[in-house]
């Protein structure tokens, strides 16, 4: 296969990774019944914090480069987790509306990122570099696409399988799904509902923080204002829905979105040719293409359209297809739970 | 295992839900816990099963005082409760529900658990497919699963809250057989909370009756063998009713009146649904007539009622209301012409949580732009008076008890509707409140309204309906002669057995 094409696919995987990690984090948070709507702001604040921490360590000559990066990542994860805990605390303890709190925190965190990031704008800092996995990188096609990446990308593969295994293969996963579906039933079976909700909100938030660091330390190194990842938090939230709260489908959604973005930016640089004929139209509109397609797929996956399409299938197939396309949100999503 | 409750007290604000309850339950016995709505029977069972702590009092298991909080601790002490709406997770499969709540190991060990599940269900003649999602199951199957799950956890006292609501006669037989075996052969304590007296007489060895939070009586039931004649049943029933209400209630009779012109006509009406294979429905409801729809929840009767009120899509057929085709009408248009739909979900669809009684009145008062609050206040006060609602104008609807909410809902109906389509009009109400609701409804019938209603209470259907349609998996059958139909026969019909 064309080497250049494979490299493009590889770079799509790379640029999609922050989205992958963020939507996986939000998936487990929402599986526990909590909506953390602060993603867009959290990503920005985590990105600037991660960059600032790594850069400061570098400037002060502290630690070696990998440890500087690790410090940055840790700082970003703490910020992401703290914001998520705020959402958790205000909904679980203070009984406020999750959506309202998350939304306000989005705006707050985004503005805070701009303000705090003013001193770090457009300066070079430490970066996470590529590290191909020996042996695996030599596998034809797959090696080039998946195994000539950086550690964060490899971690995202691991994360996807780990979350899937936890959700569907362990008792802990049953408890996680149960507190998001029917907390009363989980409580009756001895699950500490509130504590688990805090924990998974915290964990999901830490992953969102990691995603933020993935932008400023790798995908779009450094910090700029407006931030490079602006809007991606919302996209990650949409991907969670697109993924039907399933880790594999969420990852697929993130890759799909990144691919669409790559296509549209490619057309903008090189022009669009159909049968050797250059097509001319306002290319700026192409920026909206991924969003537009996201909306359309969301409509298909989560709307009544699937049901209508399914009606034309034979009855036996219908049943299985519906199970595969299942996209019902966790039933207790966004609700409060109080033990009697 | 023997259980003793001593001096149990529980208060909710001003209400003394359990007032000094003292009672013993011995192993091998099936005990019915009886009482009208708000008598405190559910509260007592929740205390025993750990869902609520008692304010005062002690629980003794085999003569030792045991102190526990929370349902898991109760199960660890051998006491488990099957809720009316079984506490399972809809998105899980049968197997996952069975596994979840057990203790051992990190991974699921599905094969082992599946074998255990199969083993237990075979023992009681339950049919459970381990890989079905709970959402696809009938209530009866979800109960069976919950019972098996509790037994697997080593429960020796099994509490069941209204288990016979929404299940067919055959399913009830299977359930009762299993309960008899558990108590009489295996020595478990079985506690049955119910307000269906037939079930209690049929199943229980003894009953405990609560009224207004106080225990007012205990009684042994006649031995349920073949010698249980209808005379004995009737006499026992009368005794129980007297204990429950402190007075003798006369059996309510349908007043006789003229049946008038057709109000609603459906011809070969096919209602749209993705899951059920809905068969065409042909039905005429005449003025003054009460039509009951029987069927297990989700058999198509709810869809049909919603289609008649134009709240559900119709695939084909004809539908006319008051002489005009209403296929293209909206519910709003039908409502203006006198067709009223009352939803079963009181707080979800029928009333609006957060709004006060006055605000509810304002919603149904005339369509003027500005609300005349003074007159609305007056209307509300007169409604409260007329419908004997325990509440004030400024109370929000969720502050009222279920029975009073239902009274508000009925009170908000227009005085002279042409057609009332009512989902489970007396769901969750005690005998007394239910009768009162029906008095109000029948008054409207007498003035010329037709009523179409559904109910999971077969006695209610047989008592009030002029005609009954049975729904089963999307099919519908009219019961040939309602006056000659017994509750038992109807119970078999809703389970799909139309031959006898």
C-alpha cells in the first residue's frame, strides 16, 4: 500500500488520541450516572497547566526530560480530576443540577486557561516524542499505522481494552454500570453508590486532564490563545453519545472524526478534484464538514431513524442489529440518588 | 429462622407510620400482611428488610437482638425483600443481574453462575433465559429472578410486596407453588404484603392486619385445601375487610342506566409499534358505557388507548370520535370536543410536580391570556372540598399522598366529557379510595360519558366493565359474556389462554 497514505492514517491516529482519551474518560463518568459537561474548559485548563508545569521544570533545570513531561502530565490530570470532583461534589453533596454546574465550569475553566496561559503563549517547551515499538512497528500496514506513535497513543489502546474489560467482564464493572442504570438496585446489593460516583467522576476527569496534556505536550505543542483544541471538548461529549457509552465504539467515533478533519484540511490545501476537474467552492465551509457529519451520524445512531431503517430488515436480523446499535444512555444519567 | 419485632415505631413528620408494632413470624409459615394504603405495612417490611431504619424498637432473629442497617446487612442476616417493582437493572441480562450482588471474586465466572441459575430455576419450575436483557422480561419473570437471586444469597425470610400485581393467573400459580414449597417444605418464613384478599386467603397460613400504623389483629386462615368452599372464602373475606377498615363495606354495584349513541368507533384499527405485532382492533364505545381493557402490562392495550386519544401513531384502519373521523386530529383538538385522556403515571404525565394545586386548577381553567388568580383560588378550594382532597391550595402536588394525587387528577377532569380514556385509574389505591374514584367516574357515565380504561386489577375490570377486551401480545379478544366471567377465567385469558 502507498507509504504516504499509511503515514496519513498513522497521523490521524495520533491526532485523534486526545479525543480518544477524553471520550473514554467521559464514558466511564457517564456510565456511573454523572454528566461532566465541563470537558471543553477542562481540556484547555489542563493543557495550559500541563504545559506550564513541564516548561517550568525545564526552565529551572529540574529533572530530566521524561520526568519534566511526566510532571506536566500529572499536573494536567490533577486539574482535570479537580474540576470533575467539583461537578461531582455539587451534584452529589450539594444536590445541584449537573448540567448547569458543568456548563458554568466549562466557561470558567476556559477563561481561566486564557488568563493563566497569557505568559506561556507561543513559547517552545518539552515535547513527547515518537517512540516506535520494536518488532510490532515492522508488521506491514498495521505497524506503520498503529505502532510508530508515542506513549500516549499506546496508552489509549490499553485504556480502551482495560475499560471494556472492566465494564463487561468484572464485578466492579457491573457495579459501575448498575449505579448509572438503577442506583436503587445497586444500593440494595450493597454498592456504595455515592462513593463510586465520586470515584468514577474523579477518574474520568483525570483522563480528560491527560487528554489536555496530550494537546499541549504532543499534538499541538505549546500553548496559544485561542487554544488549539477549542471545541474538542464538545466533540468528545458527542463522541460518547455516538459511541453508545461503549469504549470500542467511542474510539471508533474519535478516529472517524479525526479522519474527516484530515480530509477537509487536505482539500483546503490541495483543492478538490473530481475526474481531474477542479471543483471550486468556498473551502472555508469545509471546516464545518466534520461537525455536519457528526450531527448526521448522531441523528442516525440515536434518533428514530435507525428504528425506521430496521423495519425494512427481516425480523431475525432486526433483533441482533438493534442490540449492536443500542444507544440508550445509562438510565440514571444526570440524576441524583438518595438512599431511603 | 424465627423473627420477632418488638415495639417498632416509625414516624414521618406528623404521621406515625408504625406505632408500637409487636409481632412474631415463625419458620415454615406464610404470613399475609394486610392493611389499606398508608396503614404502615410497607414501612414495617422496609424496616425488617433494612431499607429504612426504625425510630425505636428491636428485631430479634431466633431470640437474639440483631442490629443491622441497610438491605445488604439484612440479607446477610437472612432477610430479603422482593419489591413490587423488582430492584433489578433493566440494561443487564438475567445472568448479570443474578451475578451482581454476590460476593466472590473479581471476574464474573459466568459459566458457574449460569449453571447455578439454571439449577435453581428448574427447582421451582421457572423459565429464565440467562442471556435475555431484563427490559424484555415480564414482571413475573423478573420476580422469579429476584426470588432465585435472594435464595442464592442464603435468604431464610422472604418478603414479597404486592407480587400478584401485573401477572397472569398461570404465573401466579407458579409463584404460589414455589412459595408454598419454600415455606412448608424448606422452612422459610414467607411474608406477603398484599391488598388482594383472594390471594391472601389462597396462600397464607395466617394474617396480620395493620390500620393507621397500629397492629389491629392477627388471624389464622382456613386451611387451603379442597374444602375451601366459596362460603368460607366469602366469610373470611368479610372478616378481613372488617379488620382492615373497622367497618363493613358493602359491595359496590354498578348503577343501571341507558346506553346511548356511539361515541368512539374503531374499525380494523392497526396501531403502530416496533415490538408488538399489533392486530386490528374493531370496537364501539357508546355513551354511558364502560369498556375495560385487560392484559399484562405491554400487551398492546396501552398503545390502543393512546391511539384512540391520538397520542400514538396509527398504521391503518378507521377511527372516529363523536361522529367525525379523528385520524387526522390531534389530542388537543379531541380534548376540546370532549375526549379526555388520563395517564397512569400520575407525576410523570398526569400532573406536574412542582406546581401547586391552585396552579393545576389554573391550567384547566379557561384559555384567557391573564389568569384570574382570585377565582382560580376559589375553584381550587371548592375542588378540595368536593373531592375530599387532603391538602391545601398552596401545596405542591408531590407533597400529597398517592391517593390524594389521584383525587386531584379526577377532580381536574371536565364535568361533562364525552369520552374518558383512563390508564389504571385506581393504581396503588386501597379499596376505599378506589371505590370513591369509581363513584365519581360512574357519575360522569350517567351523564352520558363513555369510559375506556385498563387495569391490572381483574376484580376492578369485572366489577365495573360493561364489556371487556383482553389483550395478549398485540392480539385482542372480546370477552363473550362479562356477567358470566370469573376473575379466574379472566386471569387465564390475559395469559393467552382463550379456549375455556
